[in-house]
C-alpha cells in the first residue's frame, strides 16, 4: 500500500554505501500541521538519485511505502520513498490554461462526410 505526505525538507543526509553495493540516503521533512512532525524517510538503491534536485527548505510531496521487520526481538519500521516532487503553489495560476468558457466559438466545418469519395481500394 502506498502513502503520501507533504512537508518542508529539513535535512538531507549523505549517501550511505555498504560493502554489498547497497546504497541508502535518508532525509527529513517537517509537516505543516497544527503540531508539526519531523518525519524521516529513506531512499534505497537507484532511488537515492531522487534527492539530487532538492535542497533544504523545499516544499515537497513524498510518496512512500511502509516497511516493517523484526530483528532479535525488536521491531523496526522504515518509510521508503519511491517518488518525490515539488509542491506547486496553490495561489499561482501560471500553469493553468486560460478559461475560454464565455467565448462564443463556432468551428468552421470543412469536413466532407461522404459526398465526393474515392472508392478505389489500392489492393
């Protein structure tokens, strides 16, 4: 099951490379709620490259999976990010197309609906 959360990037940690070749990079976002939470996510393997375009202070949307495991009687939970994107400013409408709903537009119809057709089939 996939989850999504938004917040401001507080910290981006260095890439960790393990002897097996496995790579991991962690980052923290601060949520914009009444009681802000600091949530740590990790990016694994090729997903570490997702963080290259971001910096501290960026407002992002993180799509992630929850991963849980047991090790020696202790339980651990990881939030594994698989998609990170910039949050768009809701107040700006620069990406929105202009609304033409009140413009009277009648398209010119030049379509021939079968009057003068060439019925020859090339085979």
